[in-house]
C-alpha cells in the first residue's frame, strides 16, 4: 500500500514538474528551480525536526526566494546567475545551522518512498491543480515568454499570468523537494523538458512529451530504487538522464 501511495504521489508531482518545466525551459528559467529548492532547505529542516509535511515547510521559503530574486534583480541589476549563487549559499547555510546530519540525506535528495495516505492525497491533488491551471493558461504563458508586448496587444493580462506562473513554480518546487530533495529540484523540471525538446516537432507535442518523460523517469526511478535499495530521488534523476541521452541520440 505504501509503495502504491508513493508511486501515485511521485507520478503526479513529476508530471506537474515536467509540464511547468517545458515553460521554464522556454523562458530560460529552469536553473531558477535549483536555488529555490536550496532556499527551501531551511523549511525542509524544520519539517523534519518537528514532524510535519516537508511541502508545508518548503513553500514559504520558496515564496520568499522568488520575492528576493525579483526585488534584488530590479534594485541591483545583477545577473540572475549571481543572485542564484547568493540564494543557494544562504539556503544551504541556514539549513545546516540546525539540521541534524542523520536527516541530511532526506533533505538533500528527498524520500518519496515514505509518504502516508493524506500526504500522498494532498500532493497528488496539488499537482493535478497545477496541471489544470497550466493547461488552461499555457498558450498565453508561451505568448508572454515570446513577447510581452505582443501579449499585451492580444489582450493578455501579463502581470496576472506572470504572478500565476511564479506561484505555480513555487508550488511545484515545494512538491518537488518531497521527491528529489532540495538539492536536485532543478533536474526534476529541466531534464524531461530538455529530452522532449530534442524529439518533439510541435508545441503541443513538446509539452505532452515533457509530461510523458517526467512520469517515465519517476516510474523507472522508483523501480530501480526498490530493486537496488538506493535513494528514490537519485534513481529518478538518473532515469531521467538516461531518457535524455536516448533522446539526444534520436534527435534529428
């Protein structure tokens, strides 16, 4: 039963991460998921210490990270890469101030194999909500990523959709730490979409294959984790990398 719950939750989270990853890749923002996952580490540490859901612990810190990057980028005009390094260092340093070393692995690489019923149900419902919201607004968000001015001419409320996009990224990153921890979150959104970009021929095929590759990575990774007794998060990323390598070979 526990294995089935973990698989259902992992598949739903991976599908949502891959779906929004296809947008983040188009916006050249996939690496932003990395520092946000790192900034979530203090929240993960608190959740592990006090026994509540890591997603609830991670979410406020991820929101804080998004706001900080947005504010500092406007005020300092520094490149996103520099701000990414600051956010990464801050999140990791604060987390390890009070995170016991014996719980470090769960914080860094995740542990989807131990979710309970309500945890799995909540994660799955949140993931499906993200997918539904993305499906409804995907075309507008793609248009905004191409040209905000053109989107405004077409009557798209750019500020509203940018805010929605950032909130969905925050939810996905917060859910993703449950699967792959705070260290590997960027890979969860980047690898399936990169593999899909290699072989897809249209926008709809690109987004659909991203989800397929994300789900496949989760299923294969959890199977490998169960068989070889390795951390599920690590196995999922390795499975996704294998899919990406195959897609690179098949690319025309």
